[in-house]
C-alpha cells in the first residue's frame, strides 16, 4: 500500500483525530509524524504519554498489517510498553517503527519517537498477535 492509501485508511479514526500522518512505509518499517498541539497535550502543557503510545502503536500496527497476508490473517495489539524520555510542548514529533520479530503468531516492533531536533522523546515496544481471519 502507498503512503497515501494508508493515510486514507486512517481517516475518521483516532489516528486522524490526533493528526498522525504516515510518512513512509516499507519492509524495513513505518514512519509517521504527529503535531504537538491541544489535542495531544496533557494539562501541564506537555505531550501526553498516551499520545506517544498511540503514535507508537499506530506505526507498529500498520507495519504488522503490511507484513502479513491480509486475505488470511489480521493483527491486533497484544502488549505495549513505553519509556517517556523527554517532554515536548510544541512542534511535531516523528516516530519510526521497525520489526524485531515477524513470526507466524506474534510480531514485536520497536518504535522511537524524536522531537524536531532529533532528540529522543519516547521509546516503545509493541507486541502484535497475528490471528486467522474469520470467514
């Protein structure tokens, strides 16, 4: 799928509500960006950790989707953990997810989220379950 098709697929979902845009997708991983604005800030004015986790899971989920035969399988999030390293108050963050393991029943993805200066904001690991598609 092209980046444009992936972004169209995400319309009217949490992904589009948070302003997440997919910027690259290929066999080595998926990248995207998210604005740091009122939609994703917590009351103290910094990027909400849950928004970072949503970006990480979005990128990993798209990568998992692209790595399977979607006529026979589908993927769902099984577990996610994240370490929040640096606060961001404005601008954009950029995330990249890459596969660590692409198995028949599970996938494990690592995601790094950086600020506009390239400093690490968050690192996450997402485990996806690969399930049989029901007829």
